[in-house]
C-alpha cells in the first residue's frame, strides 16, 4: 500500500524509558505496513534514552527532544503537531505492537469509510514479557464506565483535527478524557484481534500512582460527559466498593430517582441496604463479612 494517503504517524513519548524503549521502537518500525513515520518525543530524559534513539538509523524515525519534561499530554501534542500521516496513533515506551497491528487496523478503516477510530484487543504482559492475562477491551458505550479502549488504536487525521490536543489537566487519565471527546463526534469500532502487548510493571506511570488516585481522576474527567444519574451511580458504586455504605446509599437513591429504569442501580442499592441493615449483624450477606471487618 504505497502513497502518502496510506502514511501512518506513530507518536512515542518517552521519559527515562531506556529499559524497554528499544523493544518498543523496533515493534513500530518492524510493522508489515511500511509507510510509517515514528515520532519519538524525548521528554527531558536523563538516562540512556537519547543514545538509544540515536542508535536507530531508520530514516522514518524523527526525534523531538525536549530539554525539560513537559509531561505526557504536552509531549503527545508536540508529536502530533509534527506528524504528517493521514492516519495517527501513539504508543508507550514500555509496550509493543504485533507485526501486523498497523496493517490490520488500517485495513478496517479503509474498508469502513464511516468509521473514524478503530481499536484492538491486547494482552497484558509482565516486566519480562510474559503474558499475564487478556486486556479488558469493550464496546465504545462502555466508556461511560471506564477506559475500555486499551493501548492499540488507529484513527483518521480528521479525528485529530476535530478533537484537538490532549488535555494536561487530565493527568493519569489523558487518554480516557480524549477518547470521551472523540466518541462525542466520531464513530469508533472495536477489532477483536489481539494486536498489542501492554506491559505492567512498578515503574510505569500508573504503577507509580495508587488506584485511588487514578479512579479519582477518572471520575473527574468523566463527569462532563455523562448524565447526572450516572455520576451518582458511579459514586455510589465506588463508595460501595470502599465499604462506605451509608454514603453509597445516598448516591444510589439519587441515581434511582433520576433514572428508575437502570437495573444495576437497584441491584446495588439492595446490596447496600442489606449491608447497613441491623439484620446483617446476625446473618451477614455473603461477601460482606470481610468487607465490614475492621483493618
């Protein structure tokens, strides 16, 4: 598939990512679809990252060096501002594509002119590259609940032009906030092939922050994109998961009043009522004994 109309720009932001960077860059350059430019944004690295980038003599590699760190969102914006491809994506310095990933996603876009954004399943791997489990990738409607897109995606340039830049204020959920904006204007399609390896390790960005921090940011960026009853439902579910049953009860009651037809709200509300009922002191519902036990 030759020609400028088939060019794919891959943005790869990195900061002190020397451990896995070589593997990540190679997976981009070794794609079966050859019409690629790889824009590596070195975000103020102080390790061996710059020398690793220089080791790649492939003319398709473009290095955009930032003398000081600007953060993930701004690094992505710098990369995409310099991208020339008709199709765009980005990846991380610790993840990797399967060889046919770009070709497969590009074929789906070219066969479906009404689809603007495609994303594929992935496998989670550990720091040694061993597959741990399949990733959780769902239909676009599930973005109401959480980031279900994963790290393997490809979209038309018009998506970038219509959606704009990544938001630095959405730290820890930059991609999620962007996908919510994309979904509002463009059609997204899931691909069932597993085309990517997502690495889980302690030094990753999410590995350096608690699940509580991540979920609080997820809730903040999601709020403008979902209805009021859903916001109360999500807050109630989070309180329930944290054994804050009385607060969960209030949020779920509000949610049920605003949308009485949502089955999951009523189901969770029933569990919360059982959890706070004095009867549970005598005959606890299975699963709540451990949840209510003091730490």
